[in-house]
């Protein structure tokens, strides 16, 4: 009797609720009302996919001119981007992930296509970096480094100290935070260089760091590959 209605508004819902609730029909009536839109705040509600109480993380791969890249996202934002095999690869990933196509990967792939064509993409997919407050602050500062420009660890330390009202901050602590950046390229840790111009400290490898800066047509004057250093 109830189900011949193609649509349901709150007035009709209340009418049937009063009529049928004594006979135990409230549950089915409620589901019917949700599907029909009488309770719009619940219509088409889709719970997040979870495994073991944690939101599912999806992964995908992108083949770049500098090697294969792994991307990770949940249903809201990109959470990881690494060159395969780089230092701290997959550091934010849970034990269980799944490969699938996702609109965020399509958007990230478009960003990467533009970037590796030698152009500034001019946009960013939604990003989320779940990390310590200090590392998040360093990531936020790195996001301000313009395309084709560089910033030293010391300059980042000075800016982080200024934001926190401190007299100074350790450049070594900044280096650790930069190295743990979970979203390479988009959070441009490759644009961070040593005070003396050394291209040190890039988890994806020094030669990749050099190639990325050259791709962006950065001023390489005074920059050099160290004979010894991290991530050579």
C-alpha cells in the first residue's frame, strides 16, 4: 500500500507514521522515507569504507620520466606520493591497502603530466598529510616555495621559528622533517637545498633532485652535487 508513491515528502511521512506506527511498521516506513527524501540529511548517505576501524587507503602507480611513482589516497585527499624505492617509501601507509582507480588519482595524474612536460601545473589536488604538528608546519612552508625557485634548510628553520615566536630553530630538525615529507613533488621538498648550495638530503636521490630542478628551469648557479651526503 505504501510503496506505490514515487516520491515522499515530510507531510506524507508524518501521515503514514501516525497511521501505521501502532502496527510495528515504523522501521520499514523509516527506510522508505529515507529513500524518498523525506529525511534529506540521511538521503544517499554513504559510509566511508573502513577496514579494522580505519579508513581504506587506495594506491595507484604512475610511470614518470624519472621512474615509477606510487600514489596513495583515501576518499577525500591524496595522502602519499613517492618514487618507488625512495627513502621512507610508504611511511604513512597502513598494513592493508588496495589498488583501484579513483578520481583523485586521475587529478594527480593530470598534475604529473603537466609537471613532467616542463610546465607549472597551477593547481593541486586535495592533499592531507597526517603527521606531527612540527612536520606539518614544515610541509606548509615548503608549499610556499615557488615553482623553479629554491629555499635553504636555514631559511625554512628561520621561518618556522618566526611563526612559533622563537629566536631560532635547528636546521637539522628541519632536515628531518623535510626528509619525511609523504607527498613528494607536490609538496616540493626537492626545492630545499643546503645553505652552501649542496643538493643534499633528497629521499628520491640526488640525481633526481637535480633533474627536477633542471626541469623547472631553476637557477642552478652555485648549486652542486655533494661528493658525500644523504640519499646519494
